């Protein structure tokens, strides 16, 4: 089964998620070059075959003429090589030798492009997971603000500020999965320690402080030297 037959089977089975196709492989090839080991031997001795006079190979070196190389230069500047050796001199055919050498070179492109695609997909998956987590955090904060106690975070879910506090006295904090577009919030609101009535009237709380506007030191920064506004368990 060759690459094109495999491609047909993949399409027939509807396996169309991102993948490398034979067309992608061909598109990645900028140029292709062929020569035999005999060509190399002659060139090394300053006897280019292009001169029109191709000297016969010395006795014992005839097999050099049966070994064909294919060099594929890829669009990104990388190169791959393929070889084709021939056991019986009477079977040697230059055209067939080149085809086989090319096939062997192409076979080396598949894992390279597969690796490249996998890296790209992994980055996209990470980005998608990151965005999904950030959206989840934002919707949870929205629920808390609407009075849904079941959406409350625990202190373990939060990163606390080293020193900055809400007007109410509670430390500022943000949920661990927050995105760079997130904000610092009053921890008593995120954890629901502040009762609904509290938030509305009795105790005023600061509005959220977006990361993009406010630079607030967190308890995790080395320069905080261990300072935190995290509520400490009563000793
Ligand atoms: Zn507060």
C-alpha cells in the first residue's frame, strides 16, 4: 500500500481531524536533487559528468554507479535524503533508482511534519483549556455576585494579595484559574464570608481591581517574603 492508497482509505473512513496529507508533504518540498555515488566519486576527483566525457569507473568501484541518492530541500530550509541501492547490476534502472530514493526521502518527512503538527495542536489545546478555565472562573464570580452561595470559592482556590486589602478589611484575592483579563476581588466576597446584606449595605467593599490596570503583589511573589492577607487559622 503506498501513501496515496493509505490517504484514500483515511478519507473513505472519514478520519478528517488535523493530520498530514501526501499533498502537504509534496507542498513542503522546495526542490529535489539526484546523483549516484559514482557521480560523487567523479566530482571529488574533478571529473564532472557534465563535461561530456564520463570516464568508466575503475575495476571494483562499479557498484558506486548503482547507488542513487535523492536530496529533498524543504521549504523551511531543512533537508532529507533517501537512498536506493541495487543488488544486481543487470536490474539497475536510473529512473527506478530515483523513484525509490525519493520514496525513501519522503518517508523521512512524515515523522518531521507529524511532530510539527502535534506541537501546534498541543499549543492550541492548551490555549483552549486555558480559555475554558478562565470563562468558568468569570461565570462563577458572576453567580456569586448574583447571590449564589453554592458558587463560592474556598481559600485553597484563591491566590491572596501579600498586603492589599479590601475596604472591609479582608485580603484581596483572585481564583487560581483566572486569565490575564481577570481581576483582584475582595476575598470575603469570593468565599461568601461576606453575607449578601453585608455586600449591599452594612460593609462597603471595593470594586474588583483588573490585573491590566492594578499591579498588586501576590503572596506567591518572592519579593512578598512570605507576607499574605490569607486568613490564618486560629491558633
Ligand atoms: Zn471586602
